[in-house]
C-alpha cells in the first residue's frame, strides 16, 4: 500500500543511472525545492511531483547519456 508520499514506479523503460542523474540535476532539484511544503517536516507530496517536467529520452539515448556522464 502506498501513501500520498510514496509511489511505485513500474513498466517504465528507464535506465536506473539515468534516473539518478536526472533526479540530482539542478533543473529537477530546483523544481522539487519550489514544491516543498515546509510547515514542519518538509515533504514532497505526489500531487506536487506530478507537475514536474522530467526529460525522458528513449532508452538508447539514456544509455548514451549515462555513458557520457560517467566519463
């Protein structure tokens, strides 16, 4: 069972390293930081993540990007 702050990603053609690099990228981090609810403990609800712009390249391109970023 998931809550408003947890989700399971499945059936996506995504390279795990690509996802890691994208989530650490300044553009994505800036989007997330602008959506935090900071009343007490900062949280990022799924309804806020839903509006995040995320570049999802084709799988072969993701692999090429990861290879380039590793070097």
